[in-house]
C-alpha cells in the first residue's frame, strides 16, 4: 500500500510518470527502505494509466463488496438468535431446593 501511496503522491505533485527513484525518495523520506521489486511492480502496473479512472473503478468494485453486519440473503438472522436466547433463559430457571439439599444433610460443624 505504501508503494501505491508514494506513486499517487508523486502523481499529485505533477509527475505524470514517476520513476523508481521518485518512489524510493518518497518512501525513504519517512524512514522506510523501499523494496526494488515492489517499486518495479507498481510502476509496471500503473504506467500509462489514468489514476482518476482507476480510483473510480476501484470505488465501484468496493461498493459491490458486502461489509460486516449485513444480513445474508434469506434474512432473519437476528430473530432465530433471539428465540434461542429465550429458550436458554427458560431452561436456566433454578428449581427450588430445600435447606437439607444444600448441604446434603451434613452441616459444616456437625
């Protein structure tokens, strides 16, 4: 991600075709050593492409990705869970016990 960010920063600065040295300089300015293979890959993938168009495409793809908390198709995911909780609560009702059952007929100091 840092390599893509460096490429975007160079592009925003007016450099329409950032070089490996440009990206290494940007990444190095924050104290990180750039990996040459990753820099070459980013430059190869983004060279000659319109960045605004790529960002727009990416946003439309992200919009179609389901995010956490969404109810799956078929819905009703929360209702069965609530019913199960109610059943568990009903099962946990303590039965009344007599005093002799608590200590099984034996006292602590008998």
